[in-house]
């Protein structure tokens, strides 16, 4: 016997593509639907309302479909209070706990909708009914007695709507193509950066060592110096090759200017690490006059926070590198609040890690020479993303140039 359940959707569900996604999910999962009520907003700013009956062949199939639709903002009428169960011990969450999306989320507590703080994908929700608070918490940091939300009842996902005004980062606009007019697109990104900068929003760079290899370090250093990059997330490699470039004029032993190998250059990255170790830190190296330029120099001189996350393949590593990956993840999360834009350039794994920490509203620019890498980054859940197939050495100088031109044009 077929099973059914009514659901509700409200908001700008037509032009944001939510209804189309809902229909596709239901049919792709072998279900069916019947539209019971559909009140369409008459004006551009008016919300719409839909009530549908979802039908599936059995309870388990229906449950799976409803779980998917829930993540698009669907809810079950009538609205019930959220269900929660205390954790039996540290890191021991109750079964069937709710896992979050990176979209704005609310839970129903004592007949009120309470916003979940610090939203992040694949987290749990811990509630405090007395204080009417709810927060995102990673599985590994659940404490004994934490009231963990179980099931999807009483949880509302606010799926992002299409912006009312046109933007380079327009909802569902982001696609990946190497055929795009790069200079025009970069000019638009520069405009967005200037707007974020003007309004006091933070811009984070997630960068890989190719920024140094391709000679883009001067442009990045300039953007840091002028306040257009407010936080840097990277690994040991970017910082090491940046120091190597400043001390020896090489990156991985290759002359930056000519692209040719230097005699004995293969030792330079280890020499660079050793110099910073001898100084004790990157900041000490700057203060002692050992490090006199480059990306890390500008970060130190202009008090730009940076998080260098270690990996198993690191040489050294530099003393500033956080070798405990979970500690590095926690450190990165400190700088996510207030972030309005992220530039993910030439580092797939670091970018995916940061993407997992971001709310879906953060504007994201994904740049890599490998189209497959750009596609993976674009699939991290943001609703405002642009993918550019390009090397860092082309992207950053053009971006810095456009920022300079447009900033002068506004004076």
C-alpha cells in the first residue's frame, strides 16, 4: 500500500528554482506528488505558498524522500516542537540525530522559531530550551548531557532565495567554463570585492603554492597590503615557497623570473624552513629583518591573521604550521564569522575543507587550472559561486589591476 505525507513550502520558491528541484528529487527517488494548493505571489517581492502531497511505495521510501525535501525548505504541517535527546557520554550522540545543511536553519522551541547559531554543514544541533538557544556542534565535540536534536520534526531549513537584484554571484548563476571572457568576469569580481571591502565584510583567501610558482605572489601581497584580503588560509607549502622566493628568488628550486632550475636550488625550500625555525616564527623572522617581503611578510606587517594547516606530506614544517588537523580546523572557524567572500585558488583539499565550514550565503570564487577541481569546489553547497578555469599567475595580476582601476575610478 502506498504511503503519503503532506508538506508545505513558502517563499520565493518559483524563481529560486526550489519547486523544480523538489519535483526532480521526488521523481528521481521513485515517488510521486500532487499539488493541493499553489498560491503564486503576484509581484516580484511577494512570496508564494505551496502545499503538496508526496506519495511513495512504502514508509521507508517516503521517509527518504521527505528527508531530501526537508533540505530544500519543505516542512510538515502542523509544525511540531523539535525533538531532542541527551547525549549519554562525550562523543556519543543519540541515534537518528539530525545533521545540518549549510543553509540558515531554525528549530521550534516552546512555540518559537529559534535560529541555529554558527550554521555549518554535517554538524549536529544542540539546544538549550531554558535559554531558547540552539547551536551547531561537530560530532566529535558532543558532551555528556548535551540535548541533541533527533529527527527532522521541528527543524526548518531556509533554503536561499534568488536575490532580488542582479549580481555577479546571482543565485544558481555559477557554472564552470574555460570559454568565459575572463577579463570581464574578473572585473566583476573586483567590483564585488570593493563592495565587500566598503561595507566592512571580511574576504578570505584559501591559497595554494601555485600562487608562488606562477609569480602571482606580488599581486596577492599587494591585495593584502591594501586591505582586500583580510584572512589567509593555507598550508605549509604556500608559506614555505613564499619564504623561499623572498630569500632565494626561487620556488621549488626554480628561478621565479626565468622558470629555469638553479644549481643547488632543490635545497632552498629546506633552507627557507630552517631560517624560520632558527628565528622561531614567521613574525620573528619579519621583526629580525630576515623576511623582507612576500605574502607572509605582508600578513605579519599588517596584522592579517593566517592559519597554516599541516598535512602528512609537509617538510619541516614551519613553526607556525598547526600540525593537529582538528586544531587547525577549529582555528579556521574562528575567522569564518563576518566572512562575506572567499577566494579559493589553486588548492583543492584546503578549499574543500574551508567550503565545508562556510554558510551557503558566502560568495565564493573558485579558481584552478584543472576544470575538475573547479567543479568539485562549486559543489560544496554554496548558492553564490563562480568557477574560473585559470592559473593563479593569470588570475591575481588581472584581479589586482582591476581593483586598482576601479578603486581610483570611484574617487
